[in-house]
């Protein structure tokens, strides 16, 4: 009689981790860049419109890269880390450790990758620890402490749990794949070269 392996749990939609504050900051900075550079493009004289175009070409992709773009997508099989200039795909079977010290990071295949979209706030962590300590004397202290975990630590706990549950899944095996984000790098480099040429021709 042949033995049958139990079916694996179905893979669910990605959980998405990103910093709302970074996104808001990015939107405000993009609005400021659009206002300043747009005004120079429309009303500027001489080389001012060209300088405005070059500055926008540099600053817009960099602003997007460091504020709006960073995100972590995680499901039952893998984690995809979208950092400013790279996208790292990590099957859970390749992940060694997910941790948060002074920064959130994942270790896999001898390399360390930062999780830009999960900023670690030591102030937030200390505040959560103080609240948990005050609640420890009351009933339901364990539940209270769990609710008062720092936001970054909660996210890392969830990712660590996904990693532990998914490490043995057949669909979660494979190597780490890293891809450079040329859609961010190319316009920024082009804008920088354009700006250097404009300064050289002044």
C-alpha cells in the first residue's frame, strides 16, 4: 500500500509590509519637486529649464527609491524584498534568519539583506516595553504585552513565523535571486550626467 503525503497548505495572497510615514514623506517631496522644477521649466530663462529638467530627472527616481518603493511581500512560499535599488526574492527554504536589532534584516545563503520598508524605532520599542511592564501587574498581562510589541518587531515576528512554517514546503525551495532596479538607476544616472554636462557648458 503506497503512502501518500498530506497535501500542502494553499498559498495565500502576499502580505505587504511598508512604512506609511515613508510613503507620505515621498509624496510630499515629489509634490515639492514638481512645484519647484515645474515652475522653473515654465518660467525659467536661459538654461534654467534645462537645469530644472536634469534635477527632476535625478531627484524624482531617488525620492521614489527611498520612500515609496521599499516594500516586503511575503506569502507561504517566499519573501520578496523591494529595496531602493534591488529586488531580492528569497524562498523560505533558503532563509536562515529573519531578525530585527538596530535594523530589520534577513540572512540567507551567507548574505545579509536589509528590509528598508520595516524601519526599527528604538524609541517605539522602549515605549512598548514600558507599556508592557506596566501592564504585567494586571490581568491578561500576556495578551497585553503581545499587543504592545513595537510595530517593527510585530512584522518581524510574522515574517519569522512564515519562514518557519514554509521552510519545508516543496514550493518554498530554491536559491536567492537578486535583481538590480534599472528602472530607478537608469534615469537617475542619466539625469546626473545631464547635470554635469550643463555645469560644464556654463
